[in-house]
C-alpha cells in the first residue's frame, strides 16, 4: 500500500499506509483524532521542493523556471558530437 503524508494542525506531520481508493484529502490524526489534511509532494525536473504550498518564494521561482517552455540548451555540448551521427552503416 502507498504511504501518504498528512499534517495535523495540533500534532504536526504523520504518515499513513492506505489503499489508493481510500487516500482521501482528510484523515483523523492518530494521536488526537482531529482532521488532518493530506500533503502533496511535487518533484519537477529533479527539483525536490517538497509541498509547494510550504515552499519559499525562491523555490517557487525555480519550479516556475523549470516548467517554462523550452530548455536553454537544445544541442550537443560545445565541441562535441552526439554519438551515432555520421554515415549510416549496416
């Protein structure tokens, strides 16, 4: 079963193993039984910013840059050829 992270406003973060069909956005805290919100972690292009709602302004800017359009470099490294280029041989 997948492991989901939740955050209780009184007790803090905790993890629960749940079936995917039972992965609701709210779960009772095992310590105090208060409703706890599920946290969503997002990884973008190798950036691990954790939950975006908890990320700082600089982290959000990095994620926005990673999601924006085409990459800055679209060819092989300067002075190097890509492998497999050249005459086709059988």
